[in-house]
C-alpha cells in the first residue's frame, strides 16, 4: 500500500514538473514579443520611426550650434562622414544634413546606424523626421551613398544648451553578412 501511495505521489509530482516546464518554455518564448511591445509602449529603442514635431514655431532669438560626427564600429573599412561638421540653427527650424558613406571593399554588407547625442539630455529635444537610422541599410561593394537626415531642434531645449552634437555609429548587422563577404573584405584590405 505504501508503494502505491508513493507511486501516486511521484506521478503527481511528475505532472506538476512537466506543467511547470511547459509554462517556463511558453514564458521564455513569449518574452521576445513582450519585450518588443514594452519597448514600443515606453518609447525605448524607438529608432525605427520618425519623431512627432508638435511646435513648429522657429525661435529666432536663440541660435544652437549643431555638430555632426560619424564612425563605423567594425573591421569592414567603411568611411562615414558628415558633409558639414557644424551648422548654426534656430530652435524649431527644419534642418537637413547629409552623411556620405563609402564602402571601398569588394564585399556587400547590411548595416544599422545608431544615433547618440551630446549632451545626453539634448537627445530628447532632437526630433528626427527623416533618418537613415530608421532602417537597416544594404551597403554594396565599392558603393558611395549619401544619407540625408532631416531634423528639428525642439524650442523647449534648455536655454543653457548652446551646442548639440549628433553622432552616428554604423554597425554591421552580423546575421545578414556572410563569412565569404568578411573574408573578401579582409583579403582586400591586406593586399
């Protein structure tokens, strides 16, 4: 009788453990879309959509110096540079700046640009309407391409901020690149 009770308890424990394992797997599977939804709702990592500009009034009583910078974070040999290093603008003014990307290699890559701002607090006042950072970019072999950025500095930018730096870092999307592309690029640079 004791062994029957023990077998029944073991069977119930096994059922509970299997249920918990299935529940854990389901939770782990649901984490990715859940994480994306949380980021979408909170605005974290919202690189893929243009900002909304509410106030379109230009504050001509103030001038802001915009500084532009760009670099690539990989071993591909790309060059990305702004065509203008600095520009003086008024808050609320529509600004366009162009970045030139050159891929001097024989390899094609997928890339993503990530913006950063200085001072860090200024980032919330830089409203990008058009930006190459919104989508992944396919960079063909031996290609040179211009990427426009259209933005507005929100007039609510604190008055003590007179210079804003907008920097883009271009990252290679590893998943989309092939080993052959990387090897071809390395061979070309070594020769």
